[in-house]
C-alpha cells in the first residue's frame, strides 16, 4: 500500500469513504471513515518493518488481542467487523483528544491517570500489558478509552509504572519524543 490516503476502503464488501488519516502505528494505518451515516475507525494492516517489534499474523493477532482485552474488561472501542483477506478492521470511533495531545496542551487531569491505573489492576491480574503510549488513549466524556488492541504478556519493564508513565506528562522522555517526531 502506498503512502497516499485512499478515498475509499471496503470491509467484507461494504464500502466506506475515508475522511482522513488518524494515525500510523507499528501494525497499520487508522483512518476515520464513514458509511454515509456513521463514522468509524478503519484500520488497514501494513507490513512495513519495525526494528523493535516482531509480528506474527497481524490480523489474527489483532483479533486475539481484542478478545483478550474484552474478556479482561478494558474500556476500548468495539470491533465491529474484520476482513481477514484484506487485513482490515472496522472499529467504533471514539471521538475525543488523545492523552498525547492533552499532555502537549497541559490538559491531563489526575482522573485519567487514575483510570489507566484501574485498567492496570485488571491487566496485571491477567498477566497482561498494553501499549501505554499516550497516543493510544482517547478521552470521551471524561472516560478514558484504550483505542489500540495491542497487548502482550506482562513484563515489569513495560508496565505503566516503569514505562508508560514517562509519557503521560511533560517529562524529558516526552519532550524528546515530541522533538524527534
């Protein structure tokens, strides 16, 4: 897939108009898309190399991770459809600002960290970590949503307290990230 933003993508034969690129992650491009009535996030898996992460079957991993997090009870967008052949996922659109944008604007409220710590209690009890980077969290109506589905077995070095928290305020790590991206 080229870097040009498509005007339309289909999921299992149903067409969606692409409104804009929301973001690019390790595993795919996420677009704001519409069926003419509602807005969704349509994720297109990509196979670009990532030096710090190893992938297996990305689309199956997304489905497995979604089901794992759903079972744990993490607040996240619903997976509405999955097109295995075209490696596309249709998700509920959670409208709001990311924690990343809120950190940049000095608008992070203490209750957002409390909500992620409540997620951590559920995750750690189930031997699971998520990607705590602040672009993966959106606040809608004061509720924090984890908008990615990526999760891994728990490792202390990658938990919220040891890694994620470094990017949830204007720390040297956060400022360095902003300056280099």
